[in-house]
C-alpha cells in the first residue's frame, strides 16, 4: 500500500471512531464515515474503493444496531454508482458536486426508510452538514491523494 492509501485508511478509522463516540453529541447529524467513503469513491480506483467500503461497512455494521450489513451494502452500492458516473462522464467540478449532493440525499432517504424515522428537519440538517463537511474533508485530504490516478 502506498503511504497516501495508509493515510486515507487512518482518516477513515478516525471517522469511524468519531461516528461512534459522537464528541459533539447530536448537534452533528452527519456521518463522517459515509463522507469519507464518498471521498474515496471519487478519488480512488474501484478496487481500492470496494475494499475500503467492505472493511469499514462491516466494522460499522458490527458495532451498530442497524440491519444486517445495511451500511456495507449502502457503501458498496454508492461506490459502484459513483465510480460508474465518474468514469462515464469524466469528473468535472459540477458533476462532482451533483454526485455528492445526490449521494448524500439518497443515503438520508435510505436511512429514513431503514429506521422508519421520517423527520424532514433531521434529514435537511443531515444533508446540509454532510455536504459542507464533505468539502472540508476534501480540502484537507486532497493533498494526500494528489499523485494518485483514477484508474
């Protein structure tokens, strides 16, 4: 593994711990691990992305009280879709924004359906915070992946 891959792996481990321990309690509704998975899907090859999704999806599912392999399935599904869109439309800035927004919105809807919790303001807060945090994560983690190719 390249040093940048190890750094991204350690960032995802940190995001996993922050999602479980919630240092800001429920003021932060975004899931940092999902934001990290979107970042990895946009900047890494499909094989690396799928490995990251499988490992961290299983870890998140094993520590949470969600449905069996819910997060693993969602992470892998979103990674495959994001990678397909990225390879078909040659990632442009506007396309990247659209992919991020649609992924976050779809994940919020899937979580609401899975946990039978339809709260408009919670979903709106989740989407807004996730979108803003994605660009913060993208800003800080992008120097680690500058030399990587998308193939």
